[in-house]
């Protein structure tokens, strides 16, 4: 572990956004702009059944009646939705049967990102789905999973191969009219991952999707759907990067999770979209709707997120605790630097009896960034004995950044026990001096202190992603001291 | 090893050190005593490089190098260690991770390879015996939730782990019960070698019953006004500081 630490420290001195390269690969894209014809064309190219096109068109028509949200604590520029490409695919053979058929340029891209598509990833116990721009490139490890009845494939494939499951579950947790960006996603989503864990199966490996925006002027609208049947378990991870560009790019995803009786789903994100440069130019707008439904009794959904990227982040992974004795968890680290803005948090909706939720949020603000936690705990009338504990900590580096906490409580049952703790602290000069006196320079000391501060959350991540997350935090803080 | 000449230092234009002179040779233990507010802790902080204090005059050579121009971390890497009067808590950072980072930074400075995990753990096991520190403490976060005595023991444990050339112990005895005091003193005595040196900063003579100094200095109003052997400490214990103050004022 500590040699890893050393590597991380060595990385720190390099700084910069290191995933900012662009892959020169032939792109098959639709022209810019959005209308019903574009949606029909997306659906046609993906070979979707009729019900899917209807789903999209309905969402699109609803979206036209909606307005972008104004309530987040963000400075949000107007987005010209006609100036975005809604479908871009790396040009290659229509169907990939083996790794040899993956475009070598593409393969090199994922190698560069440290995402080997080879099956040797099996050794690390991770199955990978890689999504470049609008389409899923390659899913590894599929056959082994299939033996257990686990489905892990791109959502496009699922729509074609498993239409009944899609019909049953897609949009059941996040309805197309849920919010502005959810409606947009439902209309134009291009790809993403689908996971189905059948009754009584514990998924033996970590499932992982890697999202990459590559093409210029492209929006990425991915869609992830995870269904865990009774007594099943799965741990799922997503990672995100993008090239460095001067203009802003839009990312509006939806993730839906359904956990049936006694099922447990762990969903972890390491989000490192391009945050823009030091002066706030460029970067990804990350507007994401993530929601899990604890449908069955004793089910459990746990969100863990490490957010270091994006120019603007707007996201609230939520749990709807419908089943009795179900529980939801939310662990979050959100780091903002330079001119980044983040408005993130969670919603815990208690509907069933004896439901529990836990929120641990760690915000870190540096530079001139603004970092907000926004969290809702709602207890419905019938939710007897609901429990919630929320802890929201903010750490400030410097005096030009901001940290804000907006907790909302709606309690309609007086048996509920709700606790909320919030702290704001600055990295103490005395802490840094103490490290200095032990031979540790200030930049390393800040990395050490920050990683200590977020440990509770990082510990929730699978080992190798924990290391990656720590590394990301170090890099993202580069130049924020002194 | 350490040579301080006419050291002046101030904080917010208030002069606290007003011309300190001190020489420490390898193998020696020096005690610096003095009434409250005489500048003892300031001297420790200035030597360690705390930026709160401004050095306005004087020179400090450490093994022939002028350390006043060095960053605090470089002074530490050169082998200067400060045991803090009030050790700082760093939540979430384990002692193991902290000490290993520290040790490796020092090794890097000296052009040495980082220590391997197994060698490091072996080193920790060995050094723990010197300080009689509880294994539980080294598995916790740096000083987090430690009692006053545990924090001080932990400082001495770090000292023996990092094995500096010069250790400055700032009021390490304050807040210790008699058992902890004995443990801390044993740690320092066991660590003592002909090639290292210790400066004990203390208000009371009590610690000096366990760690016998070669020299005792009295710091008063920012200057060393009296130097003697270990018997000076006993004299101070018996008579208090008033006679020193009187002597000093007569000189002025």
C-alpha cells in the first residue's frame, strides 16, 4: 500500500490533467442538432424495437415542455442544445466477436487509460465494459458471467436481446419526465451498461464500465440499468475521462438500480471528466440522475462516489427505501479546484418500515471553486422507525473557495430518528508544520491530510480503485497550495 | 553540531529572542530552563523553522550548514527533530503511513532508496521496545484521540524511529505522570549515543532526575543568562527563578 503511496506522490509532482489526449479515430456521427428525425435515426442505427422509439419520442416531447433547473448553487451558462452532436460512434466493424477485431487505435486508447480490455483483467477480478462516445466498445468476461446467468452487456445489446427486461425496468426508477436532463437522456441516450443478477447469485467479480468522451462537440448520454433479483449481490464501478478541449461538453447520464428482496448493490464512481483549465475554460458539464430503488424487504443500495472532474457537477445519487428494513448508503468525496463548481449530495426517501440510511459526505474546495452539499431526507407517513444519520464535512484550502451545505428534512412520521452533523474546517497550518518538521514537504503533507480526511469514503471502494481515487485527489490538488 | 550566535527573533514586531548564544557538541545533553515567557519554546520553533517567527539577526549553523535559510522540511531531513509541546492531530492518517512517508522523505533527501514494507515493520517493532509504546497507538491516526501522555510518548517514538542527529524536546515532561515520565526518559537515555545530541526544554527540574544533562542553561528575557552543570538545576529547584531575575537586573 505504501509503495503505492510513493508512486502517487511521484505522480503529484507532474500534475496536469493526464487523460487529456485525443484519439484520432474515424467517427461515424450524426449532424449537430436535435429533433424527432435525429431521435428516429439514433433508434434506427441501433436497431431498436418499436417500443424503444416510442419511449424516446415521448420523453423528447415532454422535454420540449420543460425548463432547465434554476435551483442549484451553480453559475450555469445557457446551453445551446442544437449545437451538440447526439450520436457519434467509432467507425469499425459492426459486431465484435473477439478482441482482435477491436480497432487498434481504440484499444490503445483504453490501454493508455489503464483499462486493459484483455481477459487478463480477470485476474484482477474485474469485468469491463468500455464506452467510447456513444457506443459500447467491448465488454470483457461476458461468457464466464453468463454461466451464472448474469447478464452484463451494453444497454443497446440488452434492448435488442432482452427486450422484456428492458420494458419491465427501464424508466421504472427514473421516469422520462423526472427532470429536465433525465427527459433529455431518455430521448437521446446512446449507450451504457446493463446488469442483471438473477435470484440467489453473488456476482463473483467487480463489474466495471469505463466511459470516455472522445469526439468533438459531442454530448454523452449514457444509460445504466442494474437489476438485482432476490438474494443477489453485485458491486459495480464506473470511471470517466475526456480529452482537454476549450469548449464545454455535455454529459447527462441516468443510472437506475433496482434491488429486490434481500439484494445488495454497491455502486461506485470515480469521476474524472475534464474539469477545464486553470482559468475555467472548457470542461465537462456533468448533469446526472442516479437513483436506486430498494424495492424488496431487507434490500440494500450503497452509492460511493469520488468526484474530482467536470467544470460543473450536478448530481444526487438517491435511494428510495420502499421495502421494509431496506437500507441506503451514500459515501461521497467531491473535490473542486480552480473554477470548478459542484452541487452534489443525495436523497434518501424512506417509505417502508424500519428503513435505515447513512450519508457521509466529504467536500474539499480549493482555488476559486464552489462546492455544495445538497441532501434531502424524507420520511413518509407510513415509514415507521426510520433512521438516518448524515455527516457532512467540508474542508477548505485557501480563502477564495466556498463550501455550502443545504440539508433538507421532510419528516412525516414522529417515530423517525434523524441525526445530522456538519463541520467545516481548514487544513491547519499547525498540521502542515508538524508534517514539515518530520521531513514532509507542504504539497505532500496536503495530500496526506486530504487523503486522511476522505479515508472513510475511500475505504468503501474496492482496493485498486481506492488507489486510483487517492491518486486522483493528489493530482487534482496540484498547485492549490501556497 | 549546533552553533547559535546572537540569535534574535520576533513575532509581530515583538522581540522574543534577544541574542541567544549556544553551542552543542555530539554526545551532549543540554537542558534549557527558565521562567514562563522567557522564550524557551520560541527558540525551539525558530530552530525548527516555524514561519510565525521572524529572525532579525544572528546565525545558526547545524553541522556546518546555515539552516536559517532552509525550509522546515529540509532542516528535518538534515537531522533536526522537534518533539512538540502540543503534538498535532491528523485524522485519518495512520501512524504507520505517516512515519513511513516521513522516513522515506528523509531517505530520499539523503539519496537512499525507500525502505521496504517488511523492513519498515521490523524497524517499528524494534523501536517500540525502546519507548514501551502500545501497539494500538501505532495503528491509530496520528495523535487522534491520544491522551496527553500518549502524545508525548508518541513524539519520543517518532524520534527513535527517525533517529535524528539533534533532538529538541519542548516541554516533553509537561502533563506526564510519573510512569510516563520514566518511559519518556528511558527512551531518550536509550537513544543517546556519542554521535547525537539532545536539547531538553523544561520548566521543572523533575525530568532532569531521569535524564542527566551535561549542561544546564537558564533562558531569561530572550537571552541565556546563566550556564552550569546539572547542579544548577537543583539550585533552581530549591531557590526558584527569582535570584536569577535579580542577578540579571543587577547586570542591566
